[in-house]
């Protein structure tokens, strides 16, 4: 079960241009037609009645009536032909006007997709290298330093030499340091690099997802899902991320199962994106609450943080791709893609996502989902 693909933005733009162009012409045509009809009708009536006098012959009056009726239908037919011609011309002109923009937009989407695919390989290699270094499968001396083993000194750990008795470096070369200090610095650098690789990989995955969305290739597979279990499991997994940021994640849900027709994997991703966003914009020591409520027809998942909040002018744009408002919240990390993907997933489920916020008090993101799935 897959809902219909989202309408093409260029299709909507073409429709709006044609509608505007046609509406203007229709107004002019109808106005001129009505004016012509009233004018000619008045002239025919005057002639039939002898310039304002009483009709001297019933035949003249009948002929006048027929002429006016024929004129009315001729004007209606002429207006119809003009409207159809103008609509066709407007459609052709709108498509011709939007064609260069469509080509540029398509080239941009292809570039994003190709670049994302090309970035996955080097990122995977970098991650593997970092993990090999942490596992100690590389250079024995470096692995020993990473594990904090040994009690001597490493005089040239960064220059490729491995003889502990070698002469200390001179000039601008790195000075000798105890293994414990070197190992701590090296471990920190490797862990930091690994975190950055994971972050970049997540951004690349988001870009690939958006590319598939734009190409209508991201498919959802709907089945019966227990939202209570999905929300609780997702919140439990996100506690690890919250713990690293010193942000508590609390969850409240009905005691019984709340079943819905949904794609569990995509819905979990949407919820993860929203909860991660709340954690990233919470202050250390704060908390994020995840609450599931249900009615006979709809379920709602509300994610509330205690961060700085969102400005009113930015609220309507928080789900736009790459949007970053001029506020402290917008400068606290994130790629600006997670909420856009979450909105697409929720809307493909037939629901909607909203954001409410009070600056200085926090933000609430609400995911509203129909239990019966998309219509």
C-alpha cells in the first residue's frame, strides 16, 4: 500500500500560471462580450420598434428576438473558443517559461544524489580505518599507545620511528611525552574523527533520502504497528544520545497497545529525527519528554524540550530543508534536513506535524497520525 506520489512543484507552478493567465483573459473576454451583447441588443430593439416607438409589425419583433438570441449564443461560443485557445496558449507558455528552471533544478537534484553516492565510499573507508586503529589492528606501536599500554616514552611516535632509545627530536619536531599522555591525545583524536565521520555519514544518508523523495523512489511499506511499543523503544534508544549531552529523555504512553497502519521503519526514523533535534537544542541538565496520546481516529506524539525556543518568524520554516533562522537555536548544530524528512514521512502517512514554541521556555513538536493509515 503506497500513497500517491506528491505533486510536482513545477506542475503546481504551471497550473497556477495557466490559471492566472486564463482568469485575466476570461475577465476581459466576458466583459467585452457582455458589452457587445447589450449594445447590439439595444440597437436591434430600437430598429425593430422604430427608434423607440411601438412595434408596427409582429414579424419585426419576432425577427429581433431571434437575432438577439442568435447573437447571445454566437458570443458564448466565441468566448468559449477564445478561452480554450488562451488556456492552451497559457499552458504552452508556462511550460516553456519554466523549462530552464526545471532543467536547473533537475541538475541540482542529480548533483546532490551523485555527490552523496560518491561520498559514501570515502566515509566508509575513513570509518573503517578509525575503527581498525581503535581495535589495535594497525601499527603495533600506535595500537599500544591507543590502548594505553607500556610504561616507557615514545620519542618519535608521530614521525614513523619506533625505537624508544632514539635521540629526541630537534627543532620543530614533536617532543617526547609519556605514553599515557600520548595515548590519551591519540584516543581523543581518533574518537573525535570517528564522531565526525558518523555525523557526515548521517548527513549523506539524509541527502540520499531527499534525493529519493524528489525522484519519488522512497517507498513506504504499510503494516499494522504498535505505536506504544515503537515510541517507547525509540525513546529508550535515544536516551544514549541524551546521556552524552546530559539531557534526560522521559516517555509517557498508554498502558495498552495503540495499533496503526504505518511503516514502522520510516515512522521510527521520523520520531528519532524529532527527538534528536530536541536533544541537540536542550541545555545540559535539561530534559526532553516524549508523550503518546490516542483517540479513536488519531494518535499524537508530542516531543517537548526545555531549550531556548524558536522565534515566531522561524516557526513556519522549521520544517523547510536547510533552513537556519537567525537565533541561538539555529547555531547549535544540525544540518536542517532531519525535520524536513520527518515532515515528509508523517505526511505520507496521511498525518501532519506541527511546532509550537515559547522563547526561553522550550518547543513542542507534535506528530499527528491517523490510525487507519493514509487514505
